[in-house]
C-alpha cells in the first residue's frame, strides 16, 4: 500500500536503518551546501575514501560563500587524490552561482548537478519524499522491488533515501549481494527466493582499464602541477590539452601551470 508502513519491505528497511544505519558526517546536516559537497564527493568515490576529504573540505570551506571566495587552484589542490577533478571545478562554480544568484528553482541549472544530485539535494537536504536513484538504488529496486517502489511513508523521505544507500553499499552490493548472510530485506525478496538476483541486476557498461588510461594520465599531470611542478605539454599532449580544455590548468608557452 503506497505511503504506508504496512508494506513490509519499506517498514523493515526503515526499522533496520534506525537500528543499524551508519553514522556518517553528512547525515548530521540538512544544509544544502554541505549535502551538495558530500554528494559530489561521493559520485564515483567510495564512502571510506570520501570521509577525510569531506571533513577537510567542510573545515576549510564551511559555506558556499567561503568556497566561492577560495582560489580555484586551492580548491583543486584540496581535491587531489579523490579523482575526477572536474567535480571540484564544478563545485566551485556552483558555489559562486549560489552566492551571486541564490539556489536556482531548477537545481540541475547548477554546474555539475545532474538529475541524481538534484534529487539527492531534495531528499537529503529538503527532506522531500524523492528517491535519489543512483546505481545502488536502481539495483535494489530491480532486485527487491521489481514491481516498483511501493511508496515512501510520510515524513520519511530522508530515512528511506539514506537507508537505501546503506543497503546498496553493505548488503545488496553489485557483485556479491549478501542475501543469505543476514540481508535485512531477505524476507519477501523474490529475486533471492528464485535464485535470479544476477539475472535481474541491471547491466553496467564495463569500465575500461584505469592503468594507462587518459584518466590516469590526466591525474599524473595534474598531481605534478598541484605539487608545484610545471610539466611540459609534450610529456603527454593529449592529457595536457584535455586538462587545459577543462579549465583545470593553464598553459604558458609549452608548460602547464596551476590555476591561481
Ligand atoms: S536478499 Fe539479496 S537481492 Fe534481495 S535485497 Fe537482500 S541482498 Fe538484495
């Protein structure tokens, strides 16, 4: 029954989360800016790796105003090691847009904010009953709720969203779901009952090798610039051009320099 605690899957999920939900720093805030920082950092980066970066970020730039006023070079240096540095540049631009124009009606108008992050802001900052559907949630829906999401109990939007994140990270994982090892939603899980968990899991495009990839080569050059070097463009012209194009470094003559 949509929106009712009589649905056993949803009520069990909420009971389990109340008893066992992870204590994560971004769960102690409903501040939109801080939720945005967490969500952007968590895109494509595991929770454990994000934790020290999030703490450092919020200590240095606790508000959108503080981040907007910071030099982009410092922002990129603080991001070093998290990967996909375009996220840092977009976060910086988003903070500047928020400071100059306020939060837009359409959150996807902010740089780097796609439909998932917009839904996460509405759910985790504003407490709306919106499901932020990332790959974890998509997988859980396909496996445990194949008929569609049965409905979020009134006032439980935040809890449902966070509970699904924990379930997807700790139990209903992509490669090794722990169906028979205590999954809190095992009861009533038809995919597990019928042994078709792998079959019903949405297929993801296989990621290319990181070793030797453009992403890795960009990271190497950017790390060199961030640590004070001025590498020559010809060291890796493809990676260098791509960093310049993304506004993450600038080129003077044949050398790369940090953004001030
Ligand atoms: S029983 Fe298995 S497939 Fe079903 S929700 Fe739990 S981990 Fe996912």
